[in-house]
C-alpha cells in the first residue's frame, strides 16, 4: 500500500464530506441553506428574475440588512446571480443559477411541509407547554 503525503490525505478527506464533523464545509453549507430567509428567497425566485424591491415586498418583515446579507451569501455560494441592467435608475435583478434551481424542489418541499403541518405543530407546542406549567 503506497504512502500518502499529508496533502494527499487532506485532499482525500475533503472529497468525502461528512456534515456530522464540526469542520466539514458541508455543515457550513447546511447551516446556510437551513436559514429561513434563504429558503424563502430561493422559493420566491422560482418564478424567475426579480428586483430587490420585489423580493422585499414579497418577503414580509425581512429587513433590508437581512435581505441584502442573504442575497450576498447566496451569490457567493453560486446559488443566485445578480445582474445590473443599465437604466436610470440602475436596475438590479436576482435570479437562481442552475445550482440554485437544483435546490428548489427541496426548499419547496420544506416550505410546503411547514405550511401543511403548522396546526399539528401548534397543538404539540401547546401540549408541551401545558405539561411544563
């Protein structure tokens, strides 16, 4: 069995991501996509390119800071593209990339599950809270 250099061992280890490990990059990505604003932005962009102001109106109660931060993270991760259109004033559109679109079925399923089961969760919370009083 050939001996591997430390660099080869690190490269091999990074090829097999394991999100259960604290330093795994996949864990960081899971943290990002588990964010409520990320899931809502991804599903909101399912209908095609949208302007920042359209997204802000659609995502009730999102702050300007949080929406900007979320869009920047999604752009950095390659899930969203930001396109500037020369106009007065400048028009900025956000759109899912192919990678971002591949995440859409998962996000839609989670959003749908939450909307479908909210009454059951509310009852479970109330029952839990009643036993703690």
